[in-house]
């Protein structure tokens, strides 16, 4: 099986929306930020993974990471490298992610993300609608990548 990475376009929106909904992930804001998403698909065009980011000033926050269980770790690494490069092209200097899974911290550290605290998040990101919906934002793990 040969996977293909690409930057999402408006033509991919419906597929991304359905993929995220199937995984129980919010699709709010996806359409407005569609060009800030990277998708991975197989030869048949089936969506296997997606990740995006939203930019606030020079900071960005990863969102909507959904990965098919059939993907190998090397595929996920490529997905991450692609979204970091895309964020850099959009002028992002620091890229943040939030996770509630301690088991994923090691993987993100392999991707050169470093753990920090919620209080260390830039104020613009703390005001982001995604973060405002979190019931207990202090209970999530916060990591960042210096993209510059």
C-alpha cells in the first residue's frame, strides 16, 4: 500500500469532515482553515490520517489529529513533519499541542515536542475557542515545538 500526503483543499472538506466525525472529533473551524490541514490517503483515495493547525499571531496549535490504525509509525512521523513544515510556511514560530493521553507524550517527544505547562501557553492561544471549550484545561498535557 502506498500512502500519499498532501495539503488539503476545499475539495477535501467533506471527506475530512466525515473522517473527523467518525472519530468523534469536532469539525468546527475546519472549513475556514482547510489549507492548514495535511491529509494522508491511500492509492484508492481513502483518507487515512489528518492533522491541522490554527494560527494566532506567530503561534499555532495543532488540531484534529486522527490516524487510521493501519498506519505505521513512520507514516505518522511523515504526517507530523509535513504539518510542521506547513506551519513554518505560514509563519508559525511555536507550534503547540494538547493531549489528555500520557501514553502519547513519548511519541511527541520523538517528534521534538517539549512538555510545558498550560500556564506557559501564549495568551492568544488561551483565548482560542478550542481551548475555551475544555472543561479542565489544566488537566491536559501541553507540548510545544519551536518551528523557527
